[in-house]
C-alpha cells in the first residue's frame, strides 16, 4: 500500500512541475520548449507506470506459476 501512495505522489509532483514550467515557458514566448517539457514529463510518468505494470505481470506470473 505504501508503494501505491508514493507512486501517486511522485506522478503528482511531476505533473505540478511540468505544468509550472509549461506556463512559464509559454508566457515567455517559448512554446516549442514548453511542448518539449510536457512531452518529457509524459515520458517520465509513462516509464514509472510501465515499471509498475511490469511488476504486476511478474507477480501474476509467479502467483500462477507460469
């Protein structure tokens, strides 16, 4: 249970950081860099989620002895 809450907080922290950076860059006229920051944040969050899904599949595989 601790891991789930920690993962949610990490994803929220990345989202807040990306949104602040996106706003700062957009208001300074750097829309291209703002888009790159958004894409980088998305990739980071997807890597976190894929790692957790991989652990879930490993757990199910061990559980059923596959």
